C-alpha cells in the first residue's frame, strides 16, 4: 500500500532544508538542483512500497537516470558559474515580503508541481497487477530513453558552446539547427514515455506529461527564454526561421 503522507513529508522536509540553506548563502536558485533528485526520492520510496514488478523496476531506473543526470548537470554548471540565477535575482529585488514569498512561490510551489508531474509514478507503483513485458512498457521505455539521450546531447552542445560564446551570440548548430529548444523537446519525450508506461493502468497517467508540456511551453521554458532574448536581432532572425519545440528536419 502506498503511503503518500510519508513521501510528502520527506519531500517537504527536503525543501524546508533547502529554503534555510538558501537564506544562509543568499541563493534561491539552488532549488533547481533538487528538481531531478526530488523525483528520484519519490520513485525510490514508491518502489519499496510497491510489488516491484518489471514495469515498476524499469520506471525506477528511468527516473533515477533522468534525475541524476539533470541534477548533476545543474550542479556542475553552478560550480562553474556560482551565484544566483538572474530569474531569482529579479524576484529578490521585486518581492516586498521576500522570505515569505520565496518560501511559498518557489519552494512550496515547486513541491506541488513536482507531485502533480509525479502522478504517473504514483499510478505505476500503485499497480497491483503484473503486466509483464508488454507493448506499453517497451514503447514507453524507448520513448523515455530517446528523450533522455536527446536532452543530454542538447545540454552537452550548449555547455560546449557557452565556453567559447561571444557576447550576444546564439547557438544555432547541432540539434538547435532543427529547433530552438531540443532540451525541452527531450524532456517532453521523456515524460511522455513515463506516462505511456502508466497508461496500461490508468489514463490519468497522462497528467504528468500534459503538465510538463504546458509548463515548458507557456511558463518556465519557451515563453521565458524567448522573453529573455527579446530585442536580440540575431535571436529574432533565428526564431523566425526555426520552430521552438518540434524539429523541422527538412
């Protein structure tokens, strides 16, 4: 039987500790490092509360691979470029009741979003039937692995580019020749694969994929980054010819 309360409590305590650390080091952007690790913690706790069927074990490995890669990448990038991310700096300057607002609008909000996106995980690990190796598991795993590899390549290409970039220069080579946000495309594919595995149990498994899709398009992904480069003539030209998410390979 899944104990959601214990999982919720553990994740809440993690975010609470992060909040107090952020106060001490004056950097709210450390919360981004925990994003991937948080899903890993949820998956591990769910797995040991489940019947541990093959589709549950596969999901655990996929989430751990994705979460560790993402968190280690953000952590390494932060080591190379210490200090608070520009988004969080703006909020630090704008918010009147900074500590109260940052606790609820950054840490608690991210925790809520995490649990909503993790709905397919709860569905998968709550499954009490052994489906064996079936079409949902095979297709879902392939899609998730594709997304994981794709966004890893996109992040690596960006990392190499940032080392040699001149001021105002835009990366338009590699995967970004075909679309502006290959990392977000890979992320969406990964969560679609996870949600697809859960479809064999419940159609509500698609909620995780739909939420991450909408967030990356309208909130924290495409919209935010496009706005950041607003007024950059090179980026505007690149944007007019290159789709945002879905690659135009021809």
